[in-house]
């Protein structure tokens, strides 16, 4: 659901265009280049457009509180090297340093891994089956 904070973000991001239209309106009144009614109609249409489209676009303006790194937790990848205790993996097409979560057998190259957490710039992974 949208919140007041999201609505305020949306309004503030619409202000530059509305300000520009207001400036055009003031200039057009001074030089009589564009009838005032035309500019006022454009501003009104712009405002109506913002009101009509807000229910469809509000999610884009909602602040995201999840860090990019946190969104990787739970993703699966492929071990590019043996991981014993460290190695490299590919997750979402990116190559990362990895460390296995438990002592014991190494994670073998080409095995599937799952990201458990991120520590600095290293993915902490566990084996997720055999290749």
C-alpha cells in the first residue's frame, strides 16, 4: 500500500515540470505569446495526469529499504572453483569471492551453491546439490 511518504516523493518529483509550466505561464503573460488559458489548461491537464497515473506508478516512488546485497540472500549460483574454504562463484551472471559456511568437505567446482549471507564483499555459501 502507498504511504504519505511515497505520495510526497511523487509530488516533489513532479514539481520541476510544474515549475517550468508556471514560468512559461508568467512569460507568456508578459509577452502575450501564448494565451493564458492555453497554459492554464496545460497545467490542469498535467495535474490531472499526475492524479490519474499515481495509482499505477506509486511503487516506483516507494523508498526501497532492502540493500542490493540483501536481495542476493537465497539466490543460487555455480561454483567456478573448488571452495575449500574459499573460492569463486557466479551468481546472477556476476563473479564473486565465496566462502563456505561449514567446515568439512569442499564444495566442488560446477556444484550449485546457495547464498546464505554476505560478509564484506564475500558471499557466504552452502552446497545446494551436486553438478
